[in-house]
C-alpha cells in the first residue's frame, strides 16, 4: 500500500527541541515559566496589535473563558456560526447557555450578516437578548467582519472570534483574532502551527488577560493558604508545551506561505475541470492562510459527488474530509434555534477538504493530482 498522505499533519521546524530542552535543564516543567511568557510575547508581536495573549491548554478552554468574561450564565443565549467544528459551540453548553445557530453566506462560508441581524432582532422580540456572538474564520478564511461588527455594535453585543483555524489570516490587513472583544487561537496537532495541544485567548487589555489567567489557574485568591472565592479551571498551558510553540513561531510565516501554495496548486489543478469550485478569497480585502484547501463539487456538472472523490482518495491511502457538518444538524444540538436558509447544508453536502499540509512533497502532490484526474477526466 502507498504511504499515508494526511489531511494536515504536524510539521516541526527544528528549534522546538531547543526550547523544550531549556525547560528541562532549568526544571521549568510546571504550567508556568519563561517559555509560556515568551510564547505569549511571540504571538503578541506576530498579531501586531495592542493586544495581550494568555496561553492556555486548548482553544476550547480559551473560548470557555471568553464566555465567562462576557458574563454568560445558565439560561442565557449565545449566537454561534453553524458551519464550524463542535468546539465552537460546546463551551456555550458548558456555561448552561443555549446556542443560537446562524447560517453561512456563500462568499466566505462564514456567518451570514443578514441572518445574524434577523436572529438578534427575533431573540430580542422574544425577550432574550443574546449575550455574545461567536464568529468563526472557517478553514482560515476571514469572515465579513465589518458587517458583523457593525451589527454587533448596533445591539451592543460582544463578538468572540474563533480564529482557531486562522492564525496568519488577515481581513483588510488586520490579523484575524484581533477584531472582537476576544479572539481564540488553537495549536492542536493539525493546525498551521502546533504545540501538540494548546490554545490561546487574545485580549485587548491587561485586565481581561489577568482575569483569564486567574480563572485558568484554579482561581486561587491571594492568600498564604489555598482560598477560592470563584470557580476556577485547570486551563493554563505548560512550559514544556509552550517551548514547542516558541520553536513553531519561528517558522509560522513559512507555514502560511506553504499552505497558500497548496491552495494555488489546487486552483491550477482544477482550472480545466468544470463543476468544481476551489474555496478562495472573494476579494483583496481577504488574506487566508488556507489552513485547509477545500472544494465544492457540483454533481450535476461533473457526474461525480464529493463521496466519489473522497473514496478514490481513500483507496490510494490519501486522507480527505467532508466539510464540517453544521451544528444545527448535529444530534446534540437538535433543539437549538437556527436562522438562515440552506447555505451551510449545501456546503456540507457537496464540499470536501483536501490534503493541505505544509510538509507535502512533490511526490505527494503527484499522487493527489493523479487521483483527481482519474476521478474527473
């Protein structure tokens, strides 16, 4: 059997071990230390805004803490993009709140501003103003932030950006994750850079960061004994994991460039194949890291479905994956309200994520191309 081609595998840069060894040599293996401080500072410099970053155990932890800081409590409602991974919505349930799911728009596949406005007005008319809006930059593609932020400001609702897939992406020259009151980053094993597991909360002031750090370290009061006046969490990133992150930050720009080149590879590959659309930026306002390259297949034109291509890849030991199944179609959220039409559903029915790793070889690309040509031509 051919060797496995993964959808998005970890790609080490070489210096990660140096930072990890330094932590071992200094015995800084606890969830505090110079690598955590350094990783946070590296991220702050990369994002190029007046922001503060708290390094945490996962992007999901960051999202949970952002909801707590937005005062989301049991019985509240939180608006969330439906076309996303479940980690965008699960923390709403952690808080005992109800997710209100919003359809996508066709340009970026992200939250539809028209459906967002409709949802807010309808919830308010029912006596329940949403406490927060979670917008996702899907597969690294920036959402329509100007329109979304305008609506959020009109109704005075804080925006939380799930930029877990979008480190290195920009909207109108500004880094994704820095637009809302909070931004969420992820360093899971399949992300554009990885710490094996981990995430970060992007804040706009020291007070919000300090509160996140306090809550993420079990909310221990300033006392000589262990005293707790708030419920806390074990969400802080370890100094060992942060060391991996510091090494990865040294190659982040290279990783973005490599992912964007993979996107260009697919654009060229599908140029002469009718009925297949490669997910691309709608205008120059958008700069995607193209964490995952994705396509939409029109079976009426191609005579093939996304499953035909997925199974053809599978036969050659190449990993591909359907787009995220929208949250409003998930059994666990079957009773949650939904606003919009069927854009997200159509994307799920016909969309496929393609191998996009920054460490794919020319031989890998040749195998990928051969499967695609064999399927469609």
